[in-house]
C-alpha cells in the first residue's frame, strides 16, 4: 500500500440529507473508525450502554471494533456527512476522544469548513480508485481531521485533561498586548485562575509556559517587522514591549539564533 495512504485511508464516505428513518446497529462494531458530522436536524447514538444525542454543529466519533447503535430523530431527522477510515494516523485521531464522551462540539466556522472538506473528499473518493485520487482523498481527510481536532475553537484534546477551561481568550489577550510587559499575575487574572493553575493549564494546552509563549509571540512579531519594515532595532524592540534595545537583541538572539540586524540582513539577501 502507498505510504501516503496507509497512515490514513478512507474506506467509505457519504452524505445523508434529512435521513428520516436512518438506523444502524452493529453488535460487533467494524474494523474502521467512524466519524459523523451533523449539520442539521438531530440524531442519537448508543455506546457502552449510554445514550448520546447529536445535533447541528456536533460530530460523533466511534472507535473501531466498538459495538454501537445510532439513528436519526423522527421529528427532526438529521443531515449528516460520514466517513469510515483506518490507519496509524486514524488510530491517533480516534484516541483524542474518550470513548465515554464521543460527541465533539464544533464552532460554526469550522462546521462550515468541515462540510466543504467532506464534500470534496466524497467527490474525489467517488470519482474512481486510481492511486493519485486515493492519495488526494487521504490528504483531504487529513485536513478535515486536523481542522476538527486542532483548529476548532469549541474543542481541544488538551482540554480533556484541563477541566475544559479554554484559554483561547487569554492567548488572544496576549496577542493584543504584545507591546506591553505583562506579568504572570496579569495573565492569570485575565484567565480568572490562580497563577499555579493557570500556568499548568497553559502549558498543557500550548506546550509553553505563559511567559515563554508571550516572548515567542513578541519575537514572531519582531521577525515580521524586521522583514517587512524599515524601522530601527530600537523602534521594533519598543513595538514588542522592550524599551532597552540591547536587552531586546539578547532575547531575540536567544530565541531566533541570531541578532536582529543579522536576521534582517539574511532576509534581505535571501529575497534578492
């Protein structure tokens, strides 16, 4: 099997609009993972003797070999995109969702994007089974699952171990105040958490401590200004919250591996 397919392969995919009387029962499960995206109406699923509801802007993930029953609501039948998929990457994505909480919330923008990606993957999959089309369908599915799990404001795998306290608003706050020197106390107060709790959750959700994350944001902005503006090093340092240009240069070199002037020079020489 081609390596670009073996890690994540869609085996079946479809679209059921207003699927009245839709019902499926698999007492032994199936060998593939199942993802269902509901865009309208309502439905339900029974997993591990627990009944879950599914509505617009929600997705359902059923892990392979898991017995399940699901169906459309009678009063408001669901409209769903669905896909069966397998592979090493498929297993990784499936493990992002606890078996006892299989319903994933999705923000409206991501729901629209996922619906388009489902349609694209379905069209490619249905066209024919030549290798290049299968590779493309696999890559579209990668994009779809990446958007669902890692670019979805209503869900984050790390939140499952963080008591569902979403720190996206605090990360946006840092980005909006990149020209200031915010303390850990100020960051934690904005999040409404103690410093220790905030620091732990922030590290779980971003991989960085709050202070390191803020510094990296500043250096990212400094790189953009060095590349695209004629501002002096002092001015750029001030724009990202450093009044001392020498201290700014030391921090920049520590993060980026070269001083600001050398970074600008290498960018300009590379753009000729």
